[in-house]
C-alpha cells in the first residue's frame, strides 16, 4: 500500500465506475473521497452539462483544469472527470502526490452502461462521436496511468480488490495492470 498521504486518482471514461468505485475503495482503505465533478459543480454553482450547453466544451475543460490545479488534499481517493486527462497541468499536479489508476472499460460496455451521454456534461467537440472520444481519450488514460484495472467483467467490489492488490504489490518501473 502506498504511503498514507498518497492520493489514489481514478481516471477513465464516463461510465467506467470512477465515482462508485471511488466511494467503495475509500471505505475499504479508510480514506476520504473526492469527486472532482462534484467539486467543480459546487464551485461554479451549476451542472457540467450547463457549461457545455452555454459556453462549450473548451470552457468546461478550462474550468476543470483550474479546479484540479487548485485541489489540495492528501491521502484521498479522487474520482476525476473523464476529461481531466486533457490537461497536462492538472494531471501533473494530481500525480505529484498520487498514483493514477485507469479504470479500463471497453467501448461496448460503456455504451451499455450509459445509454444517453447527452446529459453527462461531456467535454467533447459537438461533431465528435463517443467512438472518436473513446479512441482519443484512451491514449491519454494510458499515458497518465500508473496502474490499470480491466473492469469489464468485474463488480465494483472486485475492481476495488484489484486496485488494492496492485497497490500492495512491490513497486515496478513499468505500469502495472490487472
């Protein structure tokens, strides 16, 4: 297990289970939990979808970066928004005191889990399909991931167990995956 001050940062597509797994994992390993989408919405006093609808996806990414770069916590489980990985500054800040865990879920599974992405506050171009967004973000998730858990056939509890097992394993110079 990493040092108690080290944050566990969950990254992945919307629908990958970051928020739910984050709550369960935080309970299992006795840490506080932060959902950055909630932090953003509380800070700006409105929904992510409202920002996308009124100011566009780039404005949402700008707001998200500002909030994430200003986030200061230690020893937490942090569920990031799916677009957090677009900001190198935000990810560098988060990883300064944390390990990024990529919750890897196949596109078909995501589509089955989230039937309507139009209400999720996705920071994507209006012309961009979910398939395109998935391909674009997958490269970013793998770039920033310290650990990867393949979550398709797993329950939330099983995902947490895999994360715990990876965190307990001896450090490796390579990204660990299960």
